[in-house]
C-alpha cells in the first residue's frame, strides 16, 4: 500500500491512501492521478511508525511542512518514496494548513514559514 502523509511542524495534518480509480487498468508502478490512482482519506494510522517516519522525512530535508509518499512494503517495512514541498491541497486540507500557519506564526513570532 502507498500513503501520502501531510505534516506541519512535526504534526499530522491529514493522511491519504492511494487506491485505484475508476479506470480499467491503473499503472501498477506509478501511483499518480494521471496514471489512474486516487486518494482516500484515512483516520487511523495503518502501520505503527508511519506518521513519525513522515515527520522525520519532512524535518530531515529542512522543511516545516510537506507531503510524504510512503510505501508499506510486502516485507512490512516502510519506505519513503518522496517528500513533496508543495502538497496539493483540497479545500479541507487548505483549511487545516491555514490553521497550522496561524498557530505557528502566533507561537514563534515568525513571519515566514518556509
């Protein structure tokens, strides 16, 4: 399974699971919208350590926020595929990020979150 985990300041913003869309044959290897995959919102962490790994990946590249694509392998290990520096946002996701930005700005006094 593949997940997109959105993180801000080490905290979970939202978590999505990539699933096949309504196409006859989504690409098995490249799980993107253009290759027939969609995302499904999930609430519960599907694998222990998934959120912590995403937070570590964002932090390790020097970012305050990002969307991390993680593969849950057949060997039960987690693999970071990429860290997206400009995550695509739905209306709900944008609102969650906006709240985090306001809170972050008010607690740190920073004017630039990047």
